[in-house]
């Protein structure tokens, strides 16, 4: 199956149809996506600031990660799951959206960044975990992580403004009657 | 009355300025707003986990509060500034929305709880460490606080979908 067919089959799946048919489910999923991503970014920020020697510097790096990383990973899975649910409702539009594509590439880079950290400074963590800041490789990974995730957040916000006509701030003159009575020619875009 | 205020606000020069550049100004402010709320959420999470005894075992309550308290208040300040800019830029979207009103109420409650915690901890650290932190009611309050801030995030996103509240929304229906 080619990609167009695959995207179409995602959009016509009963899960995607179910989300689209409700006026309430998509807004709820999107809200929960934001809860997840704020948890991911906020908790990672604590770790990154520790690597850079900016905050929590008197605590060993390893006690910070053992407190926090489980929350980061759980939030990441939560955010990815809600993201997939949003994606399937309008798969072909998201797939061709510049900001969505950029966001996915940046997410992949963020993953590679974690991997490189684990193979460099991560391997010697027992040698520096009590130091105020991580070695150069660790500090570089922290800077890259912050830049990547802030850009990912910005891209995510821009996806909302470029893929759906019902998103803020375009709803200023919205007519509620239009929302509650779907037009005869179903466009299939999320409300 | 709120509608008149929103109309007046939308005609101020700052509002007009934001409206003319809304294609990039609004998403940019929203992105900064999201980054700042992440700091709030993570800071509240870490303080609450410490109160619950689920994290920060090597830290005293005071150390935890000193680490995250200032970040929490600075992030709240950033949220206030970016939030005000969004209200000025799109008064009707925010002020007439039920999500927005409920969100502002919860932000008030959440900030009040955080302030009371910081002040009482400063004045009576011993009592907090020895007694309060072990009380069930305090632990429940920690969970409640986290839920309040999670609700703030959810309501913030729902401002864009205020129709979900039906007739509770103050937005004009036509």
C-alpha cells in the first residue's frame, strides 16, 4: 500500500471516525496532549539545567534522574499516544504540513541526541555525577535538548494554526449553529 | 458588561497592533506561554512529590521549595505577561469564554496554595518537616494542587473550543 492509501485508511478507521464525529473528543485529546508535553518539557528542563550546572547543582545528577526520568518517559508515551490519535483524524493534511514534518524530524533528532548522550557522558556518569556541571558532551546535549524541544513546541503550536479552520484565533466570528449542525458535505476535518 | 469591556479593549492601540500581526504574534506568544506553564507544572510536580514522599528523599522540604519556588513564581510572571498580551490581542476570545473564567479562578487558587505553602514553610520549617508533611490532609492537598494546575492547562487549551460548555459560554451564538 502506498502512503496515500495508508493515510486514507487511517482517516477512515473507526477510531478516527469516532473522534471526528464527536464535537468534544478532539478538544479533550488535544488538551491532554498539551498536559503531556508540558510535563515532558518541564521535567526535562530540570535535568538539562542540572547538566549545565545552572540548577540543583548540589544534588548528584543520578538522584535527579532517578526522581524525574520515569515521569518524563511516562509523559512522553502519553503525549505520543494523544498525538497519534490527533494525527489519524486528519492524517493526509498533517502528513503534508510543513510544521508537522519539521516537528517529526526534530523529535527524531531529539532521540538521537539522547542516544549520543548515553554513549558519551552517560557512560562516565559515575565519575561526574557529583560535579556542579556535566562534561562538555553532556552540556552540549543539554543545550541541544533545550533548543530542540522549544522548537518542537513552537512547531506544534503552528500545526494548529495551519491545519484546521476551527482552531484559535480564527474562531472569533464563529457561528455556533454551524458547529452544531454539520454541513451536508462532510469535510472530515476535526472540529 | 464583559462584552463591552472586550469591545473597548479590542480597539486599544496595543490590541490593534497585535491583531494586525496576529498571524505570527499569537502563535509566538502562545508558545512562550506553553514553555512557561511547563516550568510551573514541573515545579509543582517536584514540590508535591517531595511532600508525598515519592521523590527528593535526599532533600529537605526547604531545599526542595528553595529550588523550585523561585522558578515557579518567575514562570507565573511570564504567564501573566503573555496571558495579558493574549487577552489584549483577542479580548472576545478570552474574556467571553467559560474556560478562561474557570481557568483564572483555578490559577488564583493554585497561586494562593503555593504562596501559603512558601510563607508557612519559611516561618515554621520545623512544624512542616516534623508534623504537617506526614498528615494525610496535606498529602491530599499536594495531589489536589497538581490536579488544579493540570486542569489549568486543559482549560487553557479549551479556550479555543469554548462551545464544549454549551450555554455556559458567554460567546455570542450568532
